[in-house]
C-alpha cells in the first residue's frame, strides 16, 4: 500500500546507507529514494482528496486531512534536504571536516530522523506519538552534535535536556487525558479515535489542566517562547540540511501533536480555551524573537530566531480561530517550512565558503557564489513576508482574519513584531550578500544538488505566493473543520 511505502522508504534507505561504501553513491541513492517518496506522497494525497474520507489501518495507523497535510510537508522538505545533502556532505568530506565513514553515518541518521517524523503524523495512539516525538529528539541530537566539538556537544546536551524536560509535561498531560477518559467516558485506551468517541464526556477542569501541560510540553519542542532556549544553539550547530529539517519540519510535528489534543479538548471545553493559549504563546514568541533577531551575529542563530518568530505567527493564526485564521495558519506552516529550509541551505553554502557563521566575517556572497548569494538575498524578502512570495500570502490572510474578527490589538502587535524582525533580517542578509567579497577568496563552484534543491523549493515559495491550488485549499479546509470540530 502507498501509506506503507511512504513510511518504510526512509527506513529501507537507512539500512542501505550502512551497506553502501561510497558516500556519493549513498547520497544519490538517498535522493532517488526520496524522489520516490515524494511521488508516493503526491499519489496518496490525490487518492485521499478524491475519496475525502479518513483512513484507519490495523487500529494503530490513522490518516485524516490533518495528518496528511503534515505528512506532505515533511515529505517535501525531506526530498529537498536529501538532494541538497549530496553536495553539502560531499564538500564536508572533501575538506576533511568529516570522514567518509561518518558521512555514511550521517545518511543513516538522516533517514531514521525522517522515518520517525513521518511515523508521528500517522500514529493513532497518543502514547506512541509521544514516543515518536521523543525519538526525534534522541536521533537528531546526534546530528546536532555531529562535529564532536565543544560547542556542538554542548548544544546537543542542552537540546536533549530541555526538550526531554519539556516533553515530560506533555506526558503528564497525556496521563490526565487518559484519567478523565477512563473515569468519565469509560474509554480505557490511548487510541485517539476511541478517546474522540467519548470526548464530550471528559471533565472540563481536568482537560484544561491537561491542555496547558500539553502546550508547555510539546510547545517546548515546537519552539514556543519562553521554552525556546534550546532552538538557537541546536540549529546553529547542526549540519545545514538537518537545520532545514529541524526548523522546517520538526517544529511543525510538535505543533501537530498539540492540535491532536486540541481536537480532543474541543467537545468539553470549546476551542476558545485553546485559542487563548495559542495567542499568548504566539505573541510571546514574536516579541522575544524580534528582539533577539536585531542583535544576532551568527547567521544560523539568526535563522533559528526567525523560526521562533514564525512559530509565533502560526500560533497567533490558530488562536484567531475564525474567519479562516486556522486555514491561514496551516498554510503558513507549509510556507515557512519550504522557505526556512531554502534559507538554511543558502546559509550552509555560505558557512562552508567562509568557514564561519559569524556574519561580520561574511561579505560579498553574491560575488563569491552568485546563485547562492542571489537566492539568499531574495530569500530574505520571502522569509520577511514580502509579495509575491508565499509567506506574504499566509501572513496577509492571518492578519485579515485578525482584523475581520475585530482582534485589533493582537493584529497590530503581530504587524509591529513582523516589521522589526524583517528589518533585522534584511540588515544582516544585505551585508552578507551585497558588500564586497575579500580579494583573497576566489569564486566558488556551486554543487548541482544545491541548485536543484533551491530551485525545487523556490517553486513552492513563488508558486504558492501567486496562487493557492484548489486541492491544497480543500486540504486546508478539511484541517480547519477537524480542528474546530465541525
């Protein structure tokens, strides 16, 4: 079945990466495998949207509009990261920063990481989703500390400790949901579908406490402030393809877990309670990120704080809840995923070229690497939310939902924080790309895989800014109906 192939392809590739000796061969094999994964995901989405009915398999797999959307987002970014990895890892081996053996280990971990993220989107059991998300922490921690230097090891431990403590709160939330479902609804199971059948009988007081714990727990992994402290360190030390996956996908998988519990809580406490939590965490994330973006000196940390900012935008959009705010927020999930992966790939090329991520030591990227430099400069406008790029479209729709629902203060604050963040981003990126490059640095050849990956992502960045396909609109509308319990 298609869904089985989607889940198993990364697992098979993980095994092959240990069997094949040459890292370049593994890279091309990996990219081919994720090409098949992308095709399988597109075909499955087409069939699903035609039938427009949820799919339950073997009682432990469940696919509805929400899980399909996050699964597709994962597949798109994972394919781009697999293609980009060919040139990036090849350059790391060539410059002797890593050994060929370690390159093979990278591909092994890369595929395990993608496998667990994909699995989390289709599991029907709340405990298994928790385990899958905790597994993403353990696997990606090796990729954060991949270079085995002081900074990367420190970032990896900080990542493990903060996220593990955070996700413990989520476990407490799950226990409370199980307590009220077994006591009040007579459902002695952690299967999402079974709990959903008795969701209207859950104790509202217990559900409110549980939901706060879920927001804090999974919100830590989603990059919500003030629990975001692990994120800048982890993103700055991870390999750039992994930074793209961490920021573009992993944060969103944690958000997916939150939304699953929001759907369970709606029948007993209503969506308004969740909406208030989303707005509070969203505005807090926007405010903190905007301030730190202005003073950053490290390129990858700059992009990491932009992830905190955009998770804040998504959270506020979900908190608006009405007039299409949820649709717009989920649209922003996809737009931010592809745009942030795009920018991290550009940053990876720049860091390899200058051998530093300190922005004061990086000038003239357009002269040094014309394609990457131009892509990064335009990507700054895309990430900042200017037309005709896709993030502009989703941010505009979120703000339109806010103003149409008369939430003027929240909408105005979002506008102010977005303006501050964009000003900081443009200031930093323009210095990197437009200033004169050092005369001692010759122009560098850019890997074909890099160009292909960036062009692939740019199709979404530009295309979704000009037009929202009807199939995507239907998918987003189905997700909104699920979240609101309609």
